[in-house]
C-alpha cells in the first residue's frame, strides 16, 4: 500500500503525463486530405514561368522547418507556400501563429483547408513577397533590440528559383536598414535555393564558388548550408538539386557602411573574377582618373592589387570599401559614376545615325 506521500507523487506524475499528452495532441492537425491529394483534387499544375516546384515529401518538409531551430510557440511567416506542405509542417511543429504570403491565387482552396483546421493559427495573404512589407505582420511585443538575441520570429520558404537571389539581396538591404521584417530585430530565415547558389553564399575566400553573393550574404548574416534536397523530391523535377540555407543577421556587419556603397564596390571587384582585382576596382572610376585613383585606393586599403577577387578576405574587402568611401567623401561626384551606364552610353553613341542626330535616337 502506498504512503500518502507516494500516492501524491503518483498523482502528480499522472497529471504531468496527461498535460504533456494534451500538449502534443494540441499540435496535431485534424485528419485531412494530404497535400499531394489536394494538388490532384484542385488540378494544381506547377507554372514553369513562375519557376514553381512542389515539395510533397512530408519528411523533407518537416526537416526544413526543424532546421529553422525551434518554431514551437513562435510566430512564422512562410513565403511561397504553394499547396501547403511546408505550411502543414510548421503548424504541426507547434508554431503559435503562421502567416503565409502567396502570389498565386490558385492555391487558396488548398490553403483554406489548412486554415480551417489550424484553429485560428493560420492567416493567408495574397501578395508578391518581393514587394511585401512585413513591418506590421507580427505583434509589436515580439520586437527585440538589435543587440539582443533574435526574436521569436522566423521566415521560412521554398522559393521559386527565378526570385530567390533577387529576394535575398533585397532582404539583405532590409537587414542593413533594420526595416521590413527586421524592425523586430535579427529575424532568422530558412530558405531554399538552387544548390549552386547556396554553395556560393557560404563559399570562403579562395573557394572556387567565391563571388559577390558570398560577400554580400556573409557581410550581413551568418549563413549555413543545412542540407541538400535531391531534385527528384520535387514535382515537377528540376534539373538541379536544392540547398536549404539558414540565415542569422549579424549584430554588426563586417563592413559597417551603407548597403549601396558596399554592393557597388563588391560588384565591381568581382566583375573580372579571374583577373587581378585592380581591374575590377578600376571600373569604380572614370577612365580619366583611374591611373591616379586605383593605386591610391589600394595603398590606403593596404591590399595587394594583384590578388584575384575570390582570394580577398572580408577584412581586405572591408578596407577597400572604406578606402573608396574616403575617396568619395573627398570627391563626391565619383559616387554617381557607373561604369555600366557609361558603357551603354558609349554603345548608344556608336549606334547614332550618320547625321549624329542624338535627340532623335533618344526618342526611339
């Protein structure tokens, strides 16, 4: 026979067990049609021009969500949910609230089924994530100072290939300005890209894949390649495998200068990737002053002008950016110089008619 104290312990243990079971049950969605069946039911064909590829493998969807860290009791925004397989995984892993942003209204019926089963935890917004402003998407009390640990907010998405790189560049700009979703603090992201793109994002100096995207991503975020999904897991099957990347914004970027300035310098440095980096740096300046400005910039930065761009470390690229910033401060007109625009103008001048009627050409 149990003593009163032992009996009390047993009752407490049973109560705890019931509470845990109730908690697990609360995370389960009611039985419903599978995502693959919904795709068939609503005849949801992937649109090639939108680079749509459906991930219908539940285990892989769950792995994407779990690689985001712990989404239980968090607020999540999923971009490009499509028919909702990752959406389902986010809800099943216990997100407190989920908002999806979907451009294609064909997916509304499938997403509505998930919304009705989510017990108020899912909102559906139709919009283009490239222009969508998330500054009021989450409760204001979730916001954290930039220097604090990241807020309990996550961005997750299986991105169409045609917008993935432009979107991450746009979001890096938003991170640098602490705007859009990043008004709430250092919001974390877990996103899919073509495997080669992820390899470029994480490539260190001297790596064959080191490029402009490597520097831009690593300047504002810690980037990790979580795992690779074979192309055969998607419907329709793409010609490439897919990489899952996780981003955590830095408290302070390696190069604490305005985004546009850093992007311009890095773009020029990597414009001649296999040549000496001085060749790319020269495109920052009008031809008439290149012979003076290029050596000056490398001297001030204390960087070897005969290195290849992919060999440069983050500190070396930082010093080049700061040197360019100092030159622009002394010579403000240089800031507006764009070698690409000048090249286009030169081509247009060559294409003018024999009479030199430039005004007529501009009106074409």
